[in-house]
């Protein structure tokens, strides 16, 4: 646990990038004064994924009658903005970003709305890409028939050209909950475009999905086993990265329409199915 050096309720000590307090991965406890910012600096020595998450709103009201609604902002070594987020978990903020250039970066804890003074926790993790299951795009992968095979948990890095699609394949089972987290413009330091990600079934038909409003995650529940495809497109050339993760659940076995035919939960106490 690291403590903000600026004393609680005091102003002016770390309110700009020039007075930013250095931090390392871990948890920072600080205090937000209404209409002011707290700046922290951190060093990146190799290409890494950094994650920042506030725990404020989920902890309840801090000694006042008003909630503190935070916003956090990530800045590059020149203090230029890279990303910002106000709401990921209720009113709590989060940023997950790929940083490729060594240097000293800044995270700013500010406010979205309201006028509360409040204590806060800022959770910070940093993982070098070399410590992940990093996989680089291999062309040609422009059709589902030429899709590049990947595994759950692979950190896939590629370049969209704007002229063709990129396809990746992954083996899935019925009952899998599939999550595709995307790092593009606003989530990847060298990305210049937003990318579009679709999940396709074994016949290359689009699977219905839902996307989150905070972290850029597309998700779905699969009702059949087989090879599925991740289809990446962009309007113009851009770097991108994504990670596909899986949470499995045992899929129903019909008929199970009566109490006497009830199915069982899997070993992890989970079940999935499809109703009509």
C-alpha cells in the first residue's frame, strides 16, 4: 500500500504532471479535493500492459452526503493524453492500455461530476508483453479458410490494413462464455484507428454478441462446439491487439424439460443451455 504524499485536504502538492508523485505497481491510497487533480508518475522500461482501476464508488460514501464520481486519465511522457475513463464498474473508473515506448508516464485521478471530497484507492498493475503468451499476426489470414489458429489467453498483436480482413480461429465448446478484449485506439499506444471485432461460427456466420461500455470487451455464450473465428476489420491501417478468454460451463443435454429429466451442474457448479 502506497500513500499519496499530499496531505489529506491539502491542495497544490501533486496537482500537475510537473509535481507528479512516483508510484510503482500496487495500491495507492489518496484523497481527492473537489475541482482538483492528483497526478502520479510511473516508469515503463519495456513494452507492457498497464491497468489502473479506482475503488471509490463501490466502497460507498466517504464521510459526506455526496458520492465521488471519479475519472482517470493516462498521459504519455510528454503529458499528452492517451486514454480516459469515467465509468467501468458503476461509477468507478478503469484503464487498460498497451504501452510500447519506454519512458515516464502519468496517471491523473480527477472527477467526472459531483462535488465531493473523498478518499480513494487506485490499483495499478503492469505486465511486460514478454511475460504474456504473445502471438504475432501471420499473413495471409484474410479469410476464414486461412484463419490463424490461436489459443485462449494468447496476447495477439496484428496490423489492420483497411484493405482486407484478419481472421483468427479458436476451438470452443458449447457452454463456453467467450470474452474478446480489444486494444485499439485509446487502448494501444501505436494504434491509430478503432477496429471492429466480430465472432463467427464454424460456417462463418456472425454470432450475436454484447459489448461493455467501459473496458473494450465483446462477449457471447456459445451453444455449439466447434471452431469459431475472430474477424478483425478497420477503416484504415492501424496496429491492434486482443485477448480471447473462456469461462466454460457444462452444456445441457436434452430432454430436460421435466423434473425427472433434470440435468446436472458441471464440476465447477455451472451450467449453460438454450431455451425456446
